[in-house]
């Protein structure tokens, strides 16, 4: 039976497992920093790469391999390289694949720390980034320079759930001789397969839905073997390594990924529909709603709308803070991808480093609330919101 005929539910539970001689049914966790060789000759063969196998946990660990193989199977990627966090994965992508003098074109609507990383850290080493609209492929074509090597998007975006046309951007990147990298954190491979749509690189913050219960940090980069060799070389040399413990928590969490993503999406769609009918709500942002500007594209490119819903209250910041403070079930935190529903006010938290003008241009209003819909009963979530509406 080959992996590519198995369904995602099965891959998420069965792929990547290598039992020890004890034949444990639960999965072993390998808390070891190094590995012993049978002989000097074997040590030499491992170090030279002539013999595959474990060497040292900065760059080889069986628990980390299970996580990597499982995620690669789900994304349909030749290779996955795991990292200590999502940000480490993004850093490794640039450091492993690019050099000074090259250029990135990135969506304007990406994770705040990714913007800081591109502008303030990577920029110092001579790689410049141009930010363009996530929803207008022509802006990407116009931003291409002879030295452009990387396109970078998140779809749907945070918090307004803008949807980028992955196939269209992949075609423009190909013409430009650049790679398209997709941060697939919001959808996970259960809801969206960027490589099948033409992307070259997938990035994950495993901290979010892959874990699913808000326990550990982790990250990953996926793509073909050639590209991942550069990313792996950075990992091996620089050491932003996923720990064996975190890898174990993550691949156990992934056993329920399919179930969770479907239920997150079902709850989110119902909550989004209900919010649209509330008189205090000016606008709801959710790709699964027909009122979403890229609804048709989202439904082509994704299985469902996902678990993130944003909405704008008519009463501005006062109304938003009142609603947030009145909740008793939802957690007031900026994290997402948890079975526990989280609620946040982007203008004063995740997007507070932007100027008011930048926020206005980006469409982040003072009355905007983002909910990462969890797995509680959706009626209880509605009642929780009604307390402050
Ligand atoms: C959280 C997040 C990241 C960063 O991941 P960490 O694991 O926190 O380093 C990157 N991209 C997106 C879309 C995220 O939500």
C-alpha cells in the first residue's frame, strides 16, 4: 500500500511510525542528545553521509523524524524539516535558500513577526522585501525584479481572512524564476494543499492547529528534496532545532487533526452566519460566507473556510473591549489553533505596532474582533458573545 492512496485521516495517525524492538503501540519518545555507533567505521560512514542514520539531536532524532514524515505525507511533500518554532522555520527558509542582494515579494497581510523578520533582521543582511496586496496578482507581477527569488504569502490572512490565489501567484513566481512559499498555518494540509496548487515551499507554525491544544511551540518547512537540502543545512549548522518532547506532543496531536479541522470549520461557519445577523455587527470576515469577497476562490482552493472568524462592531473600540471583557468562556489571548476558543482585539494587540494610518489602510478597524473558534458547543459560544453585545 503506498502512502499516496491513503486518506488524510489515516496518514495523520499511521504515517511516520517506526517501532522499537519492544513493539510498543503508543509511540516512543527519544530523549537523547546523541547516538552510539557500533564501530569507528560506522561513525565515519554516518558523518560522511554514506550511511543514513542518527548522529546528534541538533539535526537527527527519531521523534522529530516521525513528526517530519507525518507532516510530509499530509502535505504531499518530498521532505519536511522541523524547527523549534514557526518563526525559526521562516528564518531558515530565507537563510537556507537566499543570499545577499536577492529580493522577496511578500503579502502585506502576513504575521507581524514575519514582517519584522523580513524588514529588521533579514534586511540587515542585504535581502530586501517589497510588500504587496494579497489579493491582486498584478501587483506581484509588477513588483518582480531580476533578483527576486521568493514570493511569500499566508492564506487566509490574519485577521481579515483575505484569500490569495495560490495557483495564479505560483504561475507568476515561476515566470519570475522565484519560489512561492505559503505559510499554511491557518488551513493545515487538511483544508489546503499549496504544493498541489503549484507552490514550491510550505511553512508551518506547528504551535497552532498541528498541536491543537496550545501546549508546545514548533515549526516546519516542506518542499522538494533539493530545496529542503538548503533548509536542512541551515538547521544542522545553526541549530534552531525542534525538541524530541515537542515533536512527540505535535505528532500525537496530529492524530486528531482531521477531526478537529472539520469541527473548527463547522463551528466557525455557524458562528459567522449568526454574527452576520446581529444588529451590532457591521461586517463579518469569513471565507466560508458568500459575502466574503474571495468566497468563490476560497471554496475552490480550500476544503472549508477554516476556524478563524473576524467581525467589526459598529460601536468601535469601546464596544469591542466591552464585548471581550464580558466573555466568560472564551480566552482573551492572541494565540489560535486551540480547542479552546480565543478572542482578541487586533488593533490594540497583534497589530498595535502599526500606525493608525497603516491600520486604516490594512482594514484593521478599532471595532474589529478576531475569534479563533474552538471546539466548545457553538451555542455556548454565541451566549458568551451575547453577554457583551
Ligand atoms: C504563529 C504564527 C507564526 C509564528 O509561529 P511561532 O510558532 O509562534 O514562531 C507564523 N505564521 C503564522 C500565520 C502564525 O499564526
